C-alpha cells in the first residue's frame, strides 16, 4: 500500500469514495493540492485531505474502502496528512467527526469547543453546513513539533526574497546567472548546450524552453517508465516536461517552485505540450509539501545552491524519497578551499550575488558531508564545467570592486557546474 499526492485522474474515484463513506464533498476541490490517496497496487483504496489556512488547518475526508478497512490504511493516511499539514506550516489542526473521537484521540486530537476554533477554519465549508452541527470538534496542537524545526532567520528570508524577485524578472532570460553567456556556454543558447539541439527541437511548438540551469539532471537521473519524479526549483518546467516524456503515462512528475511567475509559465508550457502526468506545486525546497516516501527520483538544476539552509533541503529530499530512491542534481559547487585567498570567505561571498548562483555554493566536501548527514549513500560529485572570469563577474552588481583583482582571477575555476548523485538506502 502506497500513499501518494492526488492526481487529476483520481477525482471521480475520490468523490465516489466520499459518497460511499457518507462524507461531504463541499469545498474539497479548492484544496486538491493537499489531498492524499492510498493505493493498493493500482487500486484507489483510501483518501485524506487537509485544508490549510495559514498556521491553522482542517483534517477532512478521511475514508477507506470497505475491503481495506482494519488494515492500517486509515492510520497511515491520518499520519501522512498530519505530516503534510506540518510541512505546509500548519501548527493548529482541527477536524469534525460524528463518531470517531476515540479513533482520532490516538493521534493526539482532543475535543474542543467550536468557539475555540480559529476563525479562518470556522469559515470553511465543513463548519458552515457541510457537516452536521452535532459533529464533535477535535484539535491537535502541532506547535511544538513545528517549533522543533529551525525556522528561517531574517537573513534567510531576505535571501529567498532576493532569489524570488530575481527569477520573477528572469523568465525571458537564457541563463541561471543572468548573463548573456550563460553558466555553461559562451555562444550557444543555454538550453541547447545543456540538453542538445535535437531534444529541444522535439518539444512542441510554443513551449518556452529557456533554461535557468547549469546541467542536465534528466540525463544524470536515467529515468525509467513508471517512476515518480520531483524537480526541486522547477522554474519554467523544462526539466519536468523532459522527465514526463521518460517516465511515460504510467509515471508522474512534480515540479516545486516558490515563484508565482515561474509556476504560471510552467503550467502554460505543460498545457501547450499536452502533458497530463505532471503537477506544479508552490513551495519551498526546505519544506517540501509532499508526504514522506513519495517519489522515486529527486532532480534539481542549479537550485540547491540558492537556498539558505542546504542541509535542510537535502534532508527534505531524503524524506520524500522512497527507500532505494535516487537523487540526481546539477548544481554550482566549489572545487577547492576559499580560505586560501588573502581575503575572508565571508568577504568573497558578500561580494558575489546569491541570485547569480555562486555566492551560496557549497564546497565538494561540504556537499558530501551534508548528503551523508541527511542519510544518503553512494554519493558522487563530478565536475562538469569550470567557471570563467566572465561567469564570476557578469551578474554581480559592482560589489566585486571590493575584492582584489588577483583574487577575482583566482576564483575563476573554483566555481564549477557539477553533477551530484546519491541514493536513499
């Protein structure tokens, strides 16, 4: 039995199961991104959903078909839904039940008064007539659990805002670094240099193929038909569409991005390409909005270097991978030690642009350590391209003037486009 995120093809089965269980449909289609589905092989056997309202949420639509009850399916769904709510930032989770208070109490839910429910949850369809007024309200306080996870510092938030704003403006650009040369080629369009002219030409007319990456994680991942893939920082959706071709109709690909403009472009691209086995999620790679053990392969293209807490991002990638799952990412990595220069590492990073890929890059040794700390094995980091002096300086807004010229020249070649692979045991 597997628990996976909802797919559009599941809608009729989902609604049918809710009807059989006598549970309301009202308002559910507004929260399909937070619906979980239990499958026994290919059979749809259960569901659960969370409605998220900031730091408050509503657990609803927990149902299991008659043939699979008393087999732990419901418990697995509830636990996965609580975990999903937590990763969505929910700290206070409510539910309505007409006869299962003892069941939900085992997960830590406690009966509360309707008057104590957060106003945003009270405005939900379930509280406004979908459920009978006789339904008991229960509450789970997951405040302590979320507080145990390190929250982003103000500097982390600033970095994310800078990255978000930069890439909102770079949709029409052809490089991750924002220069005309791109990260990987001095004259060839970045997407052609990374994937090959034949691959790009084979995409349907009208699909925006601009790449913001620094490698080809699709080739690195050796995807197979039927696999479930997650692309961290999916941008305009190019890697998602290419992955969807390789996993075929029996596979599925999720793209995760925090920038609305990128998500809109990616969804338009998928529609133009007629691809239906994909879904684009809004979220942060440090807090992936998917249940644990969900995907076979995690890919990413020049994105992990942009996140402030890379250890957290790699831990999240490990969490959502199934046992035996693979990580295959292209990223900017430092080959060497910045401490050898006559200025501090902090001064070097301060002079470089976070939005230009390289200021937040890890060293090869740091990457290996964080992957190992997250639980990965079979770790490999392979340098594929070394930066030039133009790559280092092309997108930095004047700050490199504070760094001696010989240091800037020395930095050329330290920053690399590298292929990183690892496996979850």
